[in-house]
């Protein structure tokens, strides 16, 4: 067995680092799911016979996930892989922990404990994010009966998720932004410009680890939709067979029938 009380340079380093993080500050990591993530300790050389433990928990680091200790001169490292599916790797030199193919469920608090006569610990907060999806731009006025001039109201939206924000940029300047802590609600952000045709507008969805952009193509969103709106403002109210000699009537909705005999469909403006 090793002496519990000799002063090793690595222990001095541990003490030094404990003092420099005396504020009890937690190191925060933000990672993209699927990546291989290493929780770096900043230690360069832990004592070779140190007892090294890692704990994890969604809120508090309570579950032991790695236990590496010296036993009769041999290092025995156990991984508790029912939680991490054989994806953990401890570096005994630095104490760093590598997590392969990290998932969102691996978010939480990780605690490193190194015991070399005395026990020291460090806490790490890890947030794992899915990549944000590409925002979609539609014309908000599409389903409304509005005048053609008002009908171009670009509306950007994206599926929400943890820490997702949605923003409009005019050239390089951010002009509006939205986010919501309710991840189940899709995020919507109108452009809110009366003449969105002269500048370049870009809708940007972002979370701390990824960004997706969609540029507004005014030709796609507005001109085409104006044509659709013109059609959508009328509803079919009456049909009659081709070649019918029946006298035309004024329909009850107040619209007038098309005079052309070959045109059997009658349209009426929608009342809103
Ligand atoms: C790490 O967190 C635990 C609670 O989970 C706390 O008891 C401990 O003091 C913390 N350690 C440091 C170095 O902040
Ligand atoms: C373990 O950590 C040490 C110190 O940071 C580093 O030099 C070494 O390359 C690491 N070993 C592996 C297998 O990553
Ligand atoms: C990564 O993990 C996910 C589940 O979280 C799994 O579906 C996928 O196959 C894994 N990929 C690799 C390369 O192991
Ligand atoms: C749109 O812009 C006008 C004028 O700048 C402002 O009064 C209005 O609140 C804005 N609406 C939204 C939804 O941002
Ligand atoms: C905008 O959309 C139109 C019609 O789909 C297309 O012809 C044009 O190339 C697009 N412009 C840009 C800048 O993508």
C-alpha cells in the first residue's frame, strides 16, 4: 500500500487548483449530441496510485459511473455502463473523462473526485443539444382575406427546443428575435416590414451549439402568393351543367354569375 500522507507534486497541483476555483464555480460545457466529448480537468499528472471517481446525475452527481483505484499494485477501473452504454473512457493521467456519442439524456452534473490521502472534487455541468432545424418562411397572410398590398407578411418559424432562438436579420443587423422556454410550442416570428423587398432578410434559428439560416426570397413568398390569394378570396357557390339553357339567377350571396355560357362555375366574394 502507498503512504497516505506523502506530499506528491500532483497533490500540490490539486491543492493549487482547488484554491483557484475557491468560488465553487461549476465548469459549464455545451455539446452537440452524437459528438465525442472530453470533460477536461486541466490536471496534467494525477498521482499514479490516486483513487479516481466520476459521478453523474441529471440534477446532482449522485450515481457512480467510474471507479478507478490501485489494488495490490494494479490499477482496476470499473465503468458502470448500464447508464452510459460502454461509451466512457477515463484518462488516469489527467483524470479527464471522455464520453463517446453523447446523447441529450447524458445532460447533467458530473463530479470528479480524486482521493490521494485527502479527497478533492470538481463539478461540471454538461448540456447536450440536438442540432437546430432549418427555419421555414411562409406568407402569414396566405390564409387571410386581405388586400393584395397587405398580403406580403413573411412569417418565419422553427421547431422549438432547449435554448432555441429565432431571429430576423436585415443585411447583417439583427432586427428581431424570439425564444420560449416552452419547448413543445413551435416558434413563430413575423418579419414586420411594410416593404420587405429592397434589403436582404435572413431568418436564423440557433441554439448554443448550432445555427441554421433561411434567406427570404421575396419572389417565392409574396408574388406567387398574391396570385393564390386572388383565387382564395372566392368560393364556388353554384354549378350547373354545360349547355344548360336555364335563365341565370343572382345568387343569394350577392355575387353575379359569369355571363359566358361555357363557364359553369359561379364565384362569390367571401364575407369575413
Ligand atoms: C460539487 O457539488 C457537490 C454537490 O453535488 C458539493 O457538495 C461539492 O461541494 C461541489 N464541489 C465543488 C468543488 O464545488
Ligand atoms: C491523457 O491525458 C494526458 C494529459 O492531459 C495526455 O497527455 C494524454 O495524451 C492523454 N491520453 C489519452 C489516451 O488521451
Ligand atoms: C449514437 O447513439 C444513438 C442513440 O443515442 C444511436 O442511435 C446511434 O446508433 C449511436 N451512434 C453510434 C455511431 O454509435
Ligand atoms: C411591428 O412594427 C411596428 C412599428 O415598428 C410596431 O408598432 C409593432 O408593434 C410591430 N409588431 C410586431 C409584432 O413586432
Ligand atoms: C427566388 O425564387 C425564384 C422562384 O423560385 C427563383 O427563380 C430565384 O432564383 C430565387 N432567388 C434567390 C435569390 O434564391
